[in-house]
């Protein structure tokens, strides 16, 4: 990923990430307007435990990167005082 702010290096970044359930229901979409990192990691918190989630990331050149993940249960502890 490049910001385009360095001389002679064009901007290049992921511009859009879409996540869906296995049956195609949209869970979320994110638009990225600039380079967030050279090797970005995106984290989505969804209430879809155990069901496969499909994602597609589209870069500035129109290339698409697709895959699937299966969410795992996570429990956030709250501090009691």
C-alpha cells in the first residue's frame, strides 16, 4: 500500500471491503480513502458465531481479493469495581 505522497510512487491501496453471510446477506461494508498501512489488517466484530463469512476487498486498480472465514466465540471481560 502506498499513499501517493512519495515522489514518483502512485497511490495504491484497498478502497473497499465488503463482508457477507454464506447466503449473501450483507453484514458490513467499509470504504478506505487512503493507505492505512503497507500490510493492513481489518477486524470486524460480528454476531455470526460459527457461520461462514465471505469477504471481498477491492483495490485502487480494481483487483479483488476474496476469501472466507469462520468467526470464533470471543468474550470480552468487563472490569468490575
